[in-house]
């Protein structure tokens, strides 16, 4: 039976604050801080447990091999001799944000009736541009059953693609035909627009999507300039609900009209700028939440605990759930280590509508597997990483050994 599975990226042992992501306010503000990889990864596992407790299907992805020495070699350097910004890029644990792993079109939407996944090229940011090879290998393993899945290589340069963080889907139910929305950027003042419209068009053609059920909508230049580096920082959709900030799209009225024409049943829950400013929405990551359908019915918002700390945001949310709208429950989670690097609950997961029985079971979470993951993290993940530690050869050894211990514990040695 088709259902939505959230695959969370396990936060890797090299998690650090190097401030590598231009346009990501939290990443820039915390550059040079001391990170806590062990706490970060355990927070991520706790979020997965909370989703399992809600009755949701949950999966996970492994951290990628770091530092990426092959990438450094392609730049004619190595960990010991690389310039600090290149060394930091090679160590980056950014693959934890699985929303950028790929764009996913479920089987009901595609011409051949299979779930299609196109790995994101992430070409705009150097530290992420070398992720796709490792991510592709993992997707090909997790979704290897070609009767049900088609896994594609990335869209080529120069068309930037950052995956599901800029993609939304509206449908009556997860297992019914949907309308897919590709949100792209043009400019964001001092910050780059990371998602190109040509990338979205290429993916739609590759996935065999019907033109009348596919939309391309421009992200607000104002939102990008304010720090909404991905659409999922200002808008999120689930089944028939679009939860969005008033300033998410460049042509708000045109976007809403196009969405209603393609999917008349849409319920647009808009947060007005007069109630929650863009700055407060981005600071709290109000929209970088997991909007999920509960097994008991109704929808819940799994959102960062920081949302409780911004009065305008929390007051609006409490008023929303007290009303008669489709979002009926708020589930705050602590992912502060990820948040400090610019990624909330939605960044940490890739949504895949599929029958769990068709996925490689090694990637499907159970309480026992989450226990095993926690044990490995507690035993092997570094407790702290300061910026200067990246130059220490012992850290590279520790990080590699930690990742391998996790792969071995989950019988995923083939990814080593």
C-alpha cells in the first residue's frame, strides 16, 4: 500500500559550523562556533522516534564519507594542505538535510506508474556540489526495485537543482494523482537563487509528469533576500493543504490562481506578513516544518522548538489550531544543532510516497534500529568540533571510523 515515508538524514560525525552556505542566515550567524555532533545526531534520532510514535512511516539515510578526499584530489590538494574553506567543504555534513537529496514524483503522477527520484546536483554551493555521487549510490540501493522505482542522475550544469526543498505536491490522498509544483528563483538581492526553472522542467519531463498537473512558480525575490534560500523556508504542502507565508511567491495572486485551477480542492492556509514578518518566519523556521497526515485523521505540524520562542509565531500558531482549519496539532521538536546550521525538521527529511515493502528494509526505521543507531552515535560520534579541529588528522580518522561503525551496525557496509 502506498504511503508517505519520511527518510531522515542521520547527522554525520563531521557536523561543524563553518558558515559555508551563502544566503542561509543561521549558518552565517553561527560560523566559527563549536558544534556538538553527538548531540546533533541524537536530536535527529529523537525526531524520528517522535514521528514513529505518531504512527508515521519513517526511514533514514546514512551520512556520506567525510572528509571527501577524492573531491580534494580533484582540486589537486588534500586534507593536510587544503585551504581552510576547501577543507571545511570536504568535511561538511550537509547531506544530513535529506530534503536536498532528490526530487520525488510518486507513482500515481508519472507516465510509467513508477516512483521517480532525480538526485539533486546542488551545484550552487561548493560544499554541497560534491554530495550527489554518494547520494545517488544510496538512493540506488534503497530504491533498487526497478518495478517500482526509477532513480536518475542529476540535471546537468549550469541548471542548479536543490531537490525537494523547492518542490511541493498537492493531492486528495498520498496514493492518488497529484499536482506537482516546482518553485524556482531568479534573484535574491545579495544572495543567489539556487533553483533554476530549467532544472524543474527537465525533471518534470524525465519523470513523465502531465503538463496540466505540473506548475512552475517563481519564489519571491524578497523572501530569498531575507534568507529563504529554499522554498521550504516559506511554504510547505501536504495532501490538499498549502501552508504558506504571504510573501512566499513573487506573484502571490497569480500563484494562488494557478494552483486553484490545477487543484481546485486546495486549502490555502496563509500566514499574513502583518501577523508574522518574513524575518520572524525565517528566524523560527515556522514553515520548515513537517506537515504530516496523522493515521487517526487530520494534519499535524512537526516544527522546531524555536517556534515557541518567537511570540508572534507561536501566538499565530495557537490561534490557527484553535480554529476550524485543517492543521489541528502542533508537535515541537528539538533539533537545535541542525537549526544552528540552518536546517529545521523539514530540511532533515525526504518524502517518498511508496509501499514500504518495496524499499530496501535496511533503510526503514524500527524502534530496534533506532536503538542501534543511538548506541553507535553515543559510542563513536565526536562530542565537540571546533573550527581548528578540521586540520587535525585524528579528526578525519575519528569521523571515518564512526561512520563505518554505523554502516556495519545496519548491514550497509556496501556504502563504505
